[in-house]
C-alpha cells in the first residue's frame, strides 16, 4: 500500500513536466513529443528542422489540456508500476536507486 501511494504521488508530479506523447508548444506551433533519448533534447513529430525534429528541451512548453495532464499521469503511473513497484515491494527503496534519476 505504501509504495502504491508513493507511485500515485510521483505520477501526479509528472503532470508538471514534459513527457513522451505530450503536446508541446515550440516556435509558436504545437507538436507531439515522440522521442527523448538525446540529453537535453526532445524529438517533435512533424517538425522539419534539418535535425530530424530534435530541439532543446528548454525551448518546449507543455500545452495545458486535460488530455495532456491525464497522459502525463498515466505515463508516470505506468512507468513506476511496470519497472519499479515489484522491486520496491521486495527490497524497498534503496539509496543507490537515487542515481537512477527516476524520482521527481
């Protein structure tokens, strides 16, 4: 129960940051974030900029819609439940996990 509450809280915090699948405002137009594997960059679907749609994360602003907010929450919840919940149930949250950059 304890870890489910933590996951719910942390998933709520995902609402306030840009996530994969979110609609963002970049250069006055709306785009969907489709990739984020580059450090400090997002790849925006449909953007033709000579770099396959990659832009600096700092230049993207989240579009605040109910769909975006719900999608961010679902992304966070799914991430923690699929990847960390069982580990935390068995081992708890260990100090070494802080280095994984999974905490909001």
